[in-house]
C-alpha cells in the first residue's frame, strides 16, 4: 500500500491480513484457511506553513514576537543573534512567554521575548528559529536593528509620545541593498570585484553641515578614520561599516 501524497485524513490505524490455505499435506482432506494480521498506527506530521515576526521598540528595549502557524506536532522556537562579522549564537537567559494554540488538527506556536541591546551595539541581527523535528524542518525569520549612525540606516521614526527611536529596523534584508540614508558609500571599481584585487570605498554625506568625520571598521578591527578606505588583496566577502558623526549627531 502506497499513500502519496499523504493527507491528515490518512492518519489512523491500518491493518494488513494474510490468508493461506493449509491442508497439512493431505490432498484428501479439505483445506483449512489460516489468517494472520498485523496492525500499525500511521501518524501524519505537518511542517509549519507560515512564520511571522513582529516587534516593538523603545530605545534599546525590544519586544519581539514570533509565531509559527499550521504545524503538527507543535513547532519549537529559539532565538539567535548574529554579530556584524557573521557569528551566530543563541541568546541565553531570555525573559519569554510561549503559547500553543490548536488550529483544527494543527497547532500554532507563538513566543514573545524581551531583550535589551547593549549600549555599544550599532547593529544587531536577531533571528527567530522555528524547528520542527518530526519533519526535519528549520525556518529562519530575522529582523535587523540598525543604529541611525550607520550608513544606509532607514529613516529614524518618532513614536506616538514623541520618544525618539534609537534603532531603525530592517526586516529580512539579507542579500538586498537597504534604502540609502544620509550617508552614502561608493566603491571603486565596484562592490563586486575579482578575487585578490583591491577596492577603494568612499563615504559622503551630501548636504550635511557641519561636515562629518568618518570612521570605518570591519568585524573586530580597530576603526580607520577618513573619508576613503583602501583595501588591498581582498580574498573573501566582507561587510564594511562607516560611522559618520558631526556635532549634531
């Protein structure tokens, strides 16, 4: 018996019966039917159909909520943070609440966390990792919080009660250019260069007065001051950041 594709309605107990006729080797005696049967319970597991992440910010204080919909059995949720140099670690000791709600024969799992960014964090990528072990499914949903001081940050917004939001947010921006802000970066010969070649990055803040000073960095390297940054013999993809600062901010 082959069932494809499986549906939730296929879940249940299945029985297989085998019948043979045995006359114990005596052709003159009538055959006697002998039956054997086996039973099994089929469980149908369903991976999450949809994952959503929402957030509220107040200064460096974050409230994040991740919801996984339409899984069976319920999915697990954990939270990770990725540093600017690409190192991903699980966020420990989180204050969080979890809810599991039935949705028909499936389940929705929602988890809310409260997290505070460090004072020196200029950029923080936080991911909701939804894992469904029964179907070997892992879904990432991430949101990146960016200080307005960093190039290409989104426009800083103002909350209803006029409290400034220190961090703008960019949802799922992996592999895509962010909307340019006050600070712009150009690259010579370009942002994509051949292996083991050199590139010069140039920062500018058109229309900003007083003229800002610029500080470049990559990963944990010490910041390099100046409008331009020259990189020799580039051997791997790297993310560079520039901080622009003048007396106004």
